[in-house]
C-alpha cells in the first residue's frame, strides 16, 4: 500500500527522507532486513488517514542485525545503552533526523520492577518485535523497499477509528511497564483519540502500579500531556480512572469544591478552563502548569460555604503546594521557581485607578523581569477560566503599560558614572540635599551629551559644582529634575498610546 498525504485536493506520495533511505540501503546491501517502526509509522499512516501531514518527531529503524553488526555498517555510530539501540548520525540539519536510532528485533522478558525488562533478548523476526509493543497504533512497521505498511494488530483501523488499544492483553502490557498507562493517556490527549474499553478498564485496575515508576519518567509523560492540544481530556481521564492520585493529587483536591459569588465553576473546572486558555494560545510549559495550579491552594483554605465562602491566603498556600508537587516530580529548579512565583503573585492588585507605579515595581521585583509577562498570561487564563468574556480588559491593558513603564531604562541618577558616595568624598561633605542637587545637574548634562557620562569627566565636574552656593546649586538641580520628569512623561505617553490606554 502506498503512503500518501493530501495537499489541497491532490493526493501526493509521502517522501521518506533521503537520510532514512540511505540507512536502509546500507543495511540492505549488508544483507540485513530493515523497517521503520513505532511513532514515525503511526504519523505516516495518520497523514494518509486524515489527509494532513503529520511530521514524525523522530525516525526509528528496526533490523535483524545485532548491535555490533549495525556498528560495522555504520562505524561512526554510538552504542551506549542496554537495549541494543545504536545511534547513527545521518548528517541531516533537521533535528528529527540528526540521530537515527536503529534497534535489533527484540523480545523483552519479565519486568520484575514494573519499569525495566529483566533482560533484553534479540529476536530473529519482525513479528516478535511488534508483539512486545505497547499499543496497536505504535505496533506498525513500514517496509521501505516495497513501501508497504506491516500491520499485525489492526493498528490502521484503530487509527482510522481514533482508538488507543493495547497490543494483546492490556493488563500484561501494563504489568510489564506501568508507565504505559500514562502513555495511553498522553497519546489520547495528543491525538484526540478515545481509549478502548478493555484498555481503559485495565488502566483503572492497575493504576497503583505507577508507584513503581520513577518520578522523572512520570514527569516526562506529564509534561507531554500538558503540552498536548487537549490536556484537559487527559486530566479528566486520569481523574476518572484513579491515575491522577499517583501523579498530581494536589490538583484532584479541587474536584467538586464549590467557590463563591465571583465564580460559576468548581475549583477543578476553573483550573482546567484556565489551562485550556494557555493551550489555545500555545503558551509555555511554565505558564500552563501555573494556570493549572494557580488556585491549587483553595480547597485547603476554604472557609464557609456558598456565595460568601472565602479562600484567604490561597495564593501563599498554593505556591507552597505547587513547589512541593513539582519538586516531587523532579522538575528543574528554574521551572519550580517560576511556577512558585506565578502562583504566589497571581492575585496582584490591578486596579489602575488606585495602584501606584511603585506598587507595580514591587510586583516586578517579586516576580522578576524575565517572567513578568508570564504572570500577566496566568492572570488572563484566570479570567477566562472564570467565564469572563475578555482576557485583557482596559485596566489590565493599562497595568501592562505600567509594567513597561517600570521596566524601561530609567532616566535616573542611578545611571551616572559617579554616585552619591563619590560626591561626598570629592566634596568632603556628609549626606544632604546638596548631594542630590549635584547628581541631578550631572544628569541634565548627560541628557544633552551622553558622552559626558564618564567617571573622569564627572569627578572633575563634581569638584566644580561643590564650589557653588547652596542657592545656585539648588536652582540648577531643580531645573534638571524638572527636565527629567518632562522626558519621562513623553516616554510614558508613548507607551500608553501603544496599549490604547490613557
């Protein structure tokens, strides 16, 4: 069967990359069988089924050659694992093709720890290799020579019917490697597929096996779920099947927890709606996690019931819970710190009729310049998650403008080459108003000519200004400060014009 994808109204043959064909040819000429296998084949078939190009994220080859034989064909390859996989450098610029993994046909033995096979045995036939794979949609092989799909478990039909089904008996597959349960959820979320009933039943029955899986492996699958196009379906599935309690029990606490008069959704529903807004905008992993967890502290801080219930301090409690959860899942320090800050400060006061620029500066300081935009994004998610029609009402747009005001390079004495301590030493005086007047005079001169902002020039100029009377110095200083404020007002006016606010 030829593999094709649809462009406009024309079917076109799917082109296997030349690097893959070259690897196949080298193995074939050496007397070995070789097939594409796994996710890349799934994507090839999806391209045909849906009429849209699904570009493989990587390309995996399986062969009847042993690791040493693969390396004899590709002398510069890398073999550094216990599973027989040899990495072949293709020379491609495309990241998905730079390293092509070639693995001998395998039969995996018993999984005593529910994570790794006790031993890896190499097989003679492709059929044996396909039988050990997790789901039918991943148990497809592609014969490059004849351009045919090899399908032993009806995976093509499952792709057409949008179904995730375990190969063989689901309980055996999950008993071999419990992480496959999370992979089922992830594939369902990524592809928009339903999980077949027997497979779903086995997920619920064997959820506790996830206790045997390392937090790092769980984290990786969790990250892929939350970065998928429909993580909400993934979280709903995990909750329904009893899986979520082994992944992120903190978020499950919000299930069925009603809120007050400001909310129409439960904490759980609100959190998932907030997450979905981040997904629809293709925002980062940190923003998605923070959107999901921004109200995670509400169940533990709830007081009272009904429209007048309160959640005082939920942002503080939630930030600690988020930090604990992400630390448990072995996320990087950067992600943990970012999400902690985004959850901790997501309730920033944004009434621009009352809030001052200094208050905005404090928020920027607390969160950090590098993620202040992410904080705004979390606030947008919060609003949409509440059912509000606009993510950026006037006051949030104005708040954005105030943030830019706080972030812009300030026209301040702090930019001068000399500082207050320098002035006191040169003039041999204690701190007082004269110090400020001198600095503002220096600033006025730098505004006229930036080349004067050097230590040599300004130290000499400070000596000259020290000789002036208090009255002369004050007059020069006040004029300099007034000019600085006028320059600031011009910049602020331009920023607010940009954000369509007054």
